[in-house]
């Protein structure tokens, strides 16, 4: 009996005219949204459409989970983020679960058929490179959660051995690295347009992603023996990309996420209203301006305090000029680009937002309002007037941008050396200069450990709310130190008179964060353990 695999491809359906059930051919129609596998791989246009649809499986804007489980922010809404913070997540209930074998199966199906397909060889290699990039992305997103995972490279059928065992973490990293190295060779440098290059994997975005993967593999969580060759490879790959001068830092930090396809974007998940939308602007709104959603991220006081002064000095430095009575004055310019504080103007009406205790609508601890005394500005399109719930926004999701490449290089190069060289300083200082710090220079003569802390601090500020912090704390193996048992803080603001306020930091919650040693590696989903007797659960779960 011949077996047919059916491939579902989303399509936009236009009016097909009036049909009636009296038509004798009605029940013999082919499905309009399902195509036989053999038909796809006989038609180059359908193969291209198949690959285009694989990009829809790439994760993008997160509603409110990942930022609210770090030292960046908390949410009024509780739910999954609160459960994670309190340690109430398990093998059968993990909101961070990512078991991506459905999109991997689609990639495997494509790669198993492409070689025999009737298509120009150069086009065939480019599509193969894109699919290998996407398959590597899904595998990497699982590795950073679970460590070693099952590696499946063919579309399994029922008669196959479905009980695949886990590879080791090193073997899993090596597979992903091999995929990306092949993708770098197969992919073109450009598709002729930046708008296409940032949304479709090319040689440079594959190289940037390879640099990230090497950095993770070199990091303490996965590199307990501190194998320097991994740091060396991470530095070399990121350096190679930097030397190509394909990307630059976008001059305006405030609008990096708003200005589509700018020179800093390397790989983005693309959106375009009304065809594909998200709710980032809606999720950031104060409740007084909400339309079915708001205030999904309330930045924590610890994050606010991490911003230096405009002169590049920590607020803890007595020579910095920091004034507790005016805590938001003269800070790192990224402060105002990232945060909404009491009295900030925000939105297309350019009206102030008041977050003090007792302020109408938006004051701290009102229902649906901030729970920390702060709101998020970063990435919002303040000209947007059509935001609503989970829709109305179409900024690209910046999965990879050039600032991360610079920081990845600086981190790896610093770990190789006994003390940081000028190239490490240059990489970090480029970002600080773009931010508008004056002076932007780091202190000379920093030790390796001191520079490590500077780089980690820079990632905290620069990449905030880009879903990087949780994974950084884990791969550095400092999550227990930075999170476990900690009580994070909110700012309670009292209005004393016209434009006069006093400030007091208080615990956001008296319930301390729970991050146990076993949580560095998440549990394999319980349902998968029950289905596959060869899957071994991670320790402690």
C-alpha cells in the first residue's frame, strides 16, 4: 500500500465564487491547504514556499515569560512567570518547555528529498543551507534547556525505531556546530536586499549564530574543564564576522527594534501588518492607555540601579554625581530609551505617565498597573495608534544583532587571555560610545575578572528585554548566586508637592526567588519520558 505524507502550507484564500453542493465534482476536490509530499518536491516554487513556511516556527516576541523570571522585571499578572520565580515548575508543567521535533521533522523531510528534486543546483544548495540553519536553531534552543538531546536527522516513520536516546551535551553541540558550518558554506552572502537578508538566513547570519553557539559551548555550564579551544573558536568566528564590515551599530539605540531592517540587524523574525502581527506595544502600555492588555513588564529596582551615570560611573561610586533625591537624572542615555519612570512622557500623544503611590490609574499597585514603579519603553513604537491585545504591532523580532556579536567576541577573547587586550576594550567601548556615555572608555588596566564583570554588566543593559538574560545567567552558572533566595525590589514614590517626590525601595515580594542547582538543566517533558523508555531524565527531576 502506497503511503502519502500530507504537507500543510498556510495560504491566503481569496473568493472563489459561488459553489453549490449540487456540483457532482464537489466531493472530489483537492484540499486547498494540503499538498502531497511528492508534489512539493516536484515543483521548485512549492519547495521555496515550504522553506519560507519553516521560518514561521522560529520563536519571537514573548508575551511575558522570560524577562519576568530574571532580575529584569516582574508582572502584575502572575501566572507562569510567578510559578517559575517561586520554583513551582516541573517535568509535567514547565512553561519554558521547548520540544521542537515537529519543526525538525519538517526540516528533515525537506533535506531527505531535496537532492533528488528537479531544481537548479545552486538554488538547491541555498535552500539546503537555510533549512540546516533553521534545524540548528531549533536544536540549539533545546540544548540550552536540556543539555544533551536526541539528534534525529531523518523523517521518522512508524516502522522506524522511534525510541531515540539522548546524545551527550558535547555531541549535541558538535552536531549544531557542524550544521551551521555547512550552512555558512552553502548560503550566499546576500540576496540582494537588506530587507531579505535580515529575514532569511545568509552566510553572515549563519556565522553570527555559529559564534553564539560556540560561546555557549565555551561557557561554564557546558565547559566544566574550561577547554580554552572553545573560547578561541568563539572569538575567531565572531572576529571573522566583525572583519567583514557587513554590519554596524545603528546610531539610535532607542529605535533599534523599531526601525526595520537597519544596519545592526543580522537575523530577525519578520512582521508586517496586517499579514503578521504581535502585541509588543500593547503589552507595554500603562493601564490608562490599555486596549485589552497592558503592563506585562515592570522593571525591577535592581535593573534600574544597574544603569550607570552618563559619565560612565556606577551610582555606587561617590564621585558619580548620583543624587538619591533625583535618581533618574543624568543616567546612561539607554536608561530613558529602555524605561518609563514617574513623569516620563510616552506614546503618540506625548503625555506624562505618573507611577507614584495614589496616582490615578497608573500608580504602583493599582489593579493592572505597575508593580515596581516602572514600565518598559524599549522596543515600543510610540507612534502606534492601532495596538490592541496581542496585535497591532509589526516591529521585527531581533534574534541576532551586531551589538551581541561585539559582546560575544569580547567575552570569548577576554577568557582566552591572561588580561584583556585592546580588541576587548574596543568591542565593548563601541557599544558604550553608541549609547552616548561620556566618557565611554572603560578604566585602563582591568584584570581578566574585572573585564568579565564589565562585559556581563554591558550585556545586562544593552540586551535587556531581548530574552538573553535568563540564558546568560544559566550559561555563566551564576543563576543560583544571582537569583536563588533573593528578594527583588520595587520603587515606592510619594508625591510631596508639585513636582516634588520622595523615593523608597521596598521588596516587590516577600517570597524569595527559588533557583535550585538542578534547574540549570530543565527536565525532559514528562510525556516524552513516558513515551520513550530510552530517554533519561535530567538529574533531580
